C-alpha cells in the first residue's frame, strides 16, 4: 500500500492535527462507525472532559481497526462531531499524540447541538486504509 499526505502550497497550513488530503493506492478500506466515549460496559467516560472523551473515542476506533490488523496510523479520514467548538484545542492536543507526521488524516470537524447520549461531548468516525495483503 502506498500512502501519501497531501499538503498544497496554495492553501494555508492546517490549523490542527490533520492534512489537506490523503491519497492511497492498492489498499483495503475499513470504515469505522461514529464512536462515542463509551467504555466496554457502555458507560460514557470523562463526563465534562473533552480530552478524556477524545482519548476514549480514539481507543474505541483503534479496537475496531485491530480486527482488520490496522492501527490509528492507518486512518486516512476522520469526521469529528463536537458539542462546543471552543474544545478544538483540547481535542487536537489529544489527536497530536495519535496522528503524527505523515499519519495525519484528512478531517472535518462539525459542532452539533446534541448526541444520542446527553453526557457525550464528541463523536469520531474514521476511514482507514490497510494493505490488501494484511
């Protein structure tokens, strides 16, 4: 699989932990549904703390990716839904620990009014690209 991070000199530098785009060749795609910050029992963790909830969302995504032999480094796109855009910096602080260098995914972040769980502050869905041999 060939992965290439796309950063256009015609655009301003990304304001967070993401790339302008990502291209992949000869890969199998893995689509991960939106993940809330639920632990294995189904309870929301980190109530009131977007950093803790972001970490749990990413751990949940990693658990799904593991089923296909993938990791967060294989994520090429995320869509992030948040309750408060003021949490942008805290979310990207956590993302920076997981998405580094050329492993930064393309990304969209949208503020929404509510989730299916009242204590949820963030939901993240992902698309990963893994080697067809893997």
